C-alpha cells in the first residue's frame, strides 16, 4: 500500500499541498496570535481585559466604516453649500434628539448591572441592523438615512458608557485604570487606522459597501461581547452615586427601614425624619477634585466636536495653502489621530502621577496653542491645534479615569463612569453644534476654540491645583 502511494505520487503531492496551505495560512494565524499575545499580556488575558480590548477594536473598526459611508454621502458627494445644509440637517435630526437622550443613557444602563454583556451585544447588533438599513438610502441621501444615523449614534454612545463602566471589573492585578484604558483606547485607534482605508476601498465599489462591511464587523462584535467573563455582569458591592454637600462630605449611608410600629415614637423612615425628602442619586459622590477634572474634560470634548465640524467645512471651502480640500482634511485628521495616540501612550507611561496637575497643564497647553492659532492663522497652526487637541483630550481623559479610580469608592465607581461619560458626550454635541453654526472664518473659528478652552480653564484649573496641593484623602491609584 505504501509503495503504491509512492508510485502514483499522492504522498508527495499531499505533503506539498499541506506545505502550501501552511504557507498561505501562516501569515494570518501568525498575525492573529501576535495580536492575541499583545492584548492578553501582563495578566489581561486571565482577567478578561484582553477580550474587552479586542471588542473595542471591533467597535472602532465598525464605527469608522459607517463614518466613511456617511461622509461620502452627506459631505463629499455634493457642492459645498448643499453639503453644509445636509450636515446641518444631520445635526438637527440626530444630534438634537441625542442631546435629550444622552442624560437618560447613563442612568438607564446603570439600572442594568446584571446585563452589561447583553447591553454591549445589543449595541453591536443594533448597529449591524441599522447599517443594513442605511445601505439602501446612503446613495440618495434620503431623509430615512437620518433616523438610522441617530440610532447608530445612540448605540455607539451606549456602548461607550457600558465599556467605561466595565473596565474596573476587569483590571488585572497591579494594573492601574489609566493603563487599562490606554490599552483599550490604543486598540480602538489602531483598528480605526486599519479599517479606514478598507472602508475607502469598499466605497469605490459602491456607496453601500462600507455599510455591508460594518454590518459584518458588528455581527462579530455581538458574538464577542458574550465571550467577556461573567463577572462583567456582577453588581456585587455596587451602589449608585449619591449627592454630597458643597464641602465634599458624603451623607451617611441610608440605614435599613425602621422597625418601629405605626404608633412608635421614632418618627423616622429610612433614617430620615418624616417630611424630609431623600436626595436623589447623582454624580456628586466623586468629590470636588473629580468634578473639576470633569469640567476640564468637558471643555476638551467640546473643542473636539467643534473642530471636527468647523474645520470640515472651512477646509473644504478654503483649503490649506497649496493643498486640495481632501488633502487639507487628511492633514488635519492625521494630525489629530497622531496627537491622540501620543496622548494615550504618554498617559500609560505617566501612570497617572499627579492627575490634577496633568489635567490643568494640558488644558493650559491647549489654550496657548488655540490662542496662537487665532493670532497666526496658517496651515501649520491649524495642524498644530488639531494635534494638540487630540493629545490633550486623550491625556486629560486618562487622568480623569485615574482620579475616579483613586477617589471614588468601588461600590459607586461604575455609576460615576457611566454618568461622567454621558456628560462628556453631551459636551461633544454642544461643541459640534457651535461648529456648524459658526461662519466660515478661520481666525474667528480659532478664537472660538480658544474661548471654549478658556471657559473650561476658568471653571476648573483653580480647583484642580487646590486639590493637588491638598492631596487625596483616599489614594487608590496603583
């Protein structure tokens, strides 16, 4: 039998086929194994953080596919005046309702601590279905495109809120929250950088093809969400955040209901005298230090929304010197992306040392660059401001995460993340609205950008530096 196989050559052919198959398969399996080693390093695999990193990469890739499809339809495919009208309509139909829905997202998800994996999977599946819905309308830009785009926006932000709340549950031993968030954010940035040119390539086939790609990506994300560890759905030891007084003192925890009978003399219900109304849960438990950090981050996020919309129209109508509109937008986008990646990497390297000082410093740095961009408006200054905005936003957000980890007790930390993320997304919406409404004047736009940062600095810097001098009463940073 063996001699027969050798005689007809089937043995060598089979071995040759296996060799060729292995050679073709190796690059893909090698890449996958390399990615898995990177995402699961330093205990991230055992804790489940590695799977969350991979899920966030899938989320970033799917979102950028939808962005490519919408940008080509709403922005690039029509004359400038019509494009501005379309984007204004897009903002009115999608952003305005989202501004009303955003305050509800955090508290709603906060009531579902046992269903976080299902919530993230639902956000993925919803975007997969909405991408298919938009694929038929994206070529014409019909009004039915906008409700679907609103659904994608809300689902994306809902995923972001849940993801922020989940990270503290998946920290490996010895990991600080800022390092964990740096890894998650970098994975999303890398996936976005890989998926963006793929989406542009699919766009050349047809306007709906990036949305087909997004649908497949989000279906994969739906499955991946359920592979997260079961502890993601555990609400053990968690409470919703409570209000505190202006001095940062938290009221005592509510005791059990009184067992005194109807005719008893205590006159208290749930630890309060009759007639007193219990304060509703809120974000104030985090204390003044984190609240000032949140104010500074709101300014950064508003600046981000403003620059995205304002520069998109400004550079289309008035490109950078010697460049086309597409190249001008590309320069600004790449500068912002590089700045964001550098800020994320530096946040991991700093390990949240002195987060109050970091937030105050980067806010002042961004304000200085914005003032220079307004005073000396040019290609270089626009690119510099875009890069600085990406850098400072990333570093400031990571420092805010570190302060939440340090100052907020674990039992209310999840609630604090959910509510703070919702507030930051609302700030982005406000900044985007200002950007679309402003006249297309470069110096004016850069002056408004500086004004946004100046308001944030006036509200937060003094409190941040005072908190840094006092030190944290509850140091928790790893």
